[in-house]
């Protein structure tokens, strides 16, 4: 993507190249950080995020399957682009920016990665010792504050071909696309930083075949050899780092890569996407990425928009039209991402000239720093259209939850089309998107995530349910991510086409998804309760090895009771008091900690990166149960 580059003049650039204040810094070439093995996700109670101890050493990164991993565990990177040390961050031009910015980004923004650029013209004309020293100041400041670093060779153009014209007054070769110059740069970077796998190499910022490369033409086959050459320069000079590669169209078109990927095992594919009116949809983003998501590791290394506070924006958008939908897409696909840019002159700008935040910057900071808290409700066995359901719905809405999940039996008694809107939409339409029922306008984006219960299946193939909701995957079972929580929504019914046993297709999907999840908290929702002291009792068919696969809690319904059960330290919740009827208890099952069936209610859950609290609250506001899991993790500010 092209940005409005607001650079200084050639005269000042040459002055910086010669300035004596850029004294050489010690360049670290060996680190105590461990290399990373390729493992599954065998999660223990220590898997969470803690404050960084003074002696903490940020672990190195590598690729495993579709994930970036640290110490064998999936890592999701999220941060901002910083620009380059000599133009955007030159203290003579912009004294408000300094290496102290990295502490602010780590501590107050919640970032865990930054991207630092070097332009081809800088590598060609600046004294290399001075350039390496200036780069090292920024890199070391970031690493010392617990931030991973992406070094980007900020070329825009085609290897040994066309390159983008410079902003007026800047060097004509700002984006010089000479492959030999790029090879020289990456040879030096590998020799300098190749042993430090906390640093990622972005080999070629934005390939663009020509000035008209906006027409979704697939050039990957002729671009790939240039990436192979640059990777050889890195590996041949000791570079063990992850490298980023991308497609054409200013890194916005990744088509062709999936069926013809690079052979190197430590590659992540980069995607750049800015707000374009009329093309801000998941369908567009999925098409752009060419089927790579879920097949190869993908990072969105540039994204952004300009909100109503910007005059004559190049990338017009808003939090509602771009920010929130794009973040939901990123979260749903667990994509690492970096917003452009931590500056006021380079757009889309996160900052204003006075140091405050633009509307876009406010949104990005909120997104990064709130990767933790989510505040959501869990309702179960609720869909009976009566006073009890109304009371529970009003109690739930009084909590102002970010979203609602259900544990099934959404539409009594038979899951019929004629009752579904009265049973669900009447009470929860303002959380549902798209909503076409009779009770209101619905939500602007979906905040209601149900699972199937047996009553939802009683009309053939659960068709009314599938018609009423728009959900991910095959809609019968699916997963999604909100903040630090990853939800795995199962279909337990006997007629499920992909089975409901431990060895079924559905179970293997769950196992793989849990093992590869990069989220601090993995929550499994299944209607039939694997363990219950209620009328229906425990469903042994659903006693899958959730804990071994990486689950942190299992939430169910079916029995119209509330119960908390611990099995080998894993909490199981039965939450079926959403409004249908009340059941009695039988003999308590082993591990039963608390049982309640005196009134209707729902669960309220609050999750941060380090804690998750589960409450059951009755329709009149009485807290019956509160259960918290707190963890200390070896990785600070890494996982989302």
C-alpha cells in the first residue's frame, strides 16, 4: 500500500548521513534467549501472562505449522510501526520522539512488537557504521522493553524493475528496487542480528510490479525467485530469524502463494491492508490473502485508516466501518498485526502533532491495551419465551456484556421456525447480527454466539437454527476469539454429521484447534454435560480429554441446574437455568464443588490475560458462585 510519505528534503537527509552524533553502539550478535522447538500446545496452569521479572529474557521466535512460537508455545504479535531512525525518528526534526517511546508502547499500549524501517536510499548513501549504530539504538531499546522487533527493508517496487517515485524533495531512489542493494542489506543484517531470533526480517516491504499493480494480477511465480535469493543471503550469513515474504499489489494480494510456497521453514507471509471505502469486508480480506490463512502463518504487518478528525484523508474510515470489523477479522483468525504508524506526520497517523492521539490512535491503543479484559454472559436452556427468560435477559443486559454465549437449547420445545424469534430475538435481538426478526433493529456486529442443544435439533437437521443465525465454520460447531479468550463451540447431538465421540471428525477438529490456539484462555462449550449431578446426569460420550488438548474450562447445560465440578483441576460448569424450568439434583458426582437449583440465572465471566473469573448470578442479582483461575506465565505481553 502507498502512504502519504511526509519526508524532509534531500539536503537534510544528507546532513543526517554525515552527522557526528550517530556514534557507534555496541551491536549484540549473540543472546541468551533460547531457540524454539516445534511442539504441540501441552498447556499447564502456568500458561498465562505475568509481570515481567527483572531477569526476564525475551525468548526467540520461530515458525511451527501456522503459528509463530516462543519456547514451543504459539505467540500472537501485536504492535505498531515506528518508521526509520533517520527520518521519522530523527531528533533534529522530531524531538518529541525518542527511545523512551518503546517503554510507553510496552507498558501503556500493550504492544509486544514494533516494526523499524530502513529505506534503500539510506542503505545506499549513509555510512554503514552510522546506520547500524542508529538502528541499534532503536532495536536495543525495543528489546530491552520486552518488545519483539521487525526490521523492514522499506522498498516499494519490483526486484530490478519499477519502483515508486519519491515524495517531492526526497531522494529519487528512496524506494530503489535493486535486488543487489537489497541483498547487500540483508547480508549485513544477517551478520549483525542473525543469531538473535527475537528479531524478524521483513525482506521486501511492498512488491509492486508497476504503477498500475492494483488489479489483483497474480505475479507470485515471477516474484518468488527474488525471495529465494534474499532468503539465501540471510541463511548463508548465519541468519536464523523468521523472514517475512509477501505478494504483489503493495503487499495486498497474496494469491498464488498457497499452492507454490517458499521452501524455507521459517517464513511468515505478510499482508498490508488500509481502509478503502466499499472494500472493508471479511470477504475482501479473505480473497486478498489467497487462502493462506489456516494453511501458512500470516501476519498483517501494516493496517490503518483515517477517521473524521483527518482533513482530506487518503484512507477514509472509522472505528465502526473499519476498525472494529477489521479487528474482529484479525481476532477470529488469530492474526499477528501491526498498525501504521507511531507518528503524526506519516499517515495513517496514530498521533497528533501535540502528542495526543488521533481517533484512529485512540482506537489502536484501546485495542492493544485491551487485549485482555472481556466481559461476557453465558446463558443456557433459556429459549422458552416467558417471565423467567425475560428476567434473566434483563439481568444479563444490566451487566452490559461485550457479548453473549449460549450452552444450547435456544428454542423450546421443538426448535421450530415458528417459535425461534419469540424465544430468542424477543429478548436478545440487540446482540444478534444479522438480525431480520420482528423485535428490533439488531446489532451492528454479532455479539451473540449460540451452540446447538438437543431441542434445537428436533426440527429436521436443526434448519431453523441454521437459518436464523450467521455463524463461522459450518455453523453447527465453530470457534472464535474475543480478547484473551478462545471459544470452541461444539455440537454434541447424536445426529451431528461429523460425530460426537472422542475420535470423531468434530473431536479431531477440536483437538487440533486447542493445540494450536494462541490465546491465554481456551473455553469449550458443549450442551450435554460431561459431568453433572442433575436429572440427566453425566454424559460419558462427551468426556473427551479436553484438559490434555489444552482446555481451561468446559461449560455445558442440558440439566436445568447450576453446578461447578472439578475433575483433575479442570473446572466443568453446568449452567441450565436460563429460563426454561428447574431440575432437581441426584447423588453428587465426584468433584462436585457447588450445586444450585432454587432460581433462574446466568453466568458472568470476566477474563484478562492473567485471570478469569466465573460467576453465577440469579435473576434478582444474587451472586451464588464465584470461581477464579489466576496464572503466572513465562511470557510477558506476548499471548493474546
